[in-house]
C-alpha cells in the first residue's frame, strides 16, 4: 500500500493572516487576565492559550515575543543615558532634577 502525498499547503500570506487574528485573540486574553482573579481556573486556561499563541508566533516569525509590548518610557538597562546624566537638550528644563547649568542632578548632587 503506497501513501499519497498531501496536497495541503499554507502560504506565508495564510500564516500572516492567521497570526494577525491570533494577535487579536491574544489582546482579548490580556484584557481578560487584567480583570480576572489570578488563582481562577479561567485565568490559568487563558494563560495557556496565550502561550500557544506565542508558540504560533515563534513558528511564523521566529520570535516568541512577537506580540509582547515594548515599554517606551525608558531604554533597556545599561543603554542610553541615565536620569542622572540628562542634559537640558534631552529633558524639559522644567524638571526639578536639572541644575542651573542644564546638567542632571541626582540625589542632591
């Protein structure tokens, strides 16, 4: 008995379309987790669903973190100037941390 080869095929467009829909579902999951009690079985199930969606993202994009939000308020640790190194050109002059010379002051320096 010979096996027939499957004629099934998913194009990159198909995968990207599915990934977009999965992203919408993941966003809904985040909203449900934000409102639900942490120890609830529903919360745990939603967490597993999010993990599965992240797995799909990893297969399609190569990055499991595809849907993770990035904090825009500060650079990652060890990159960019710290608040103590800010100059008047980088921060508004109204910040109390700036001295008269425009150099950032920290801890009463």
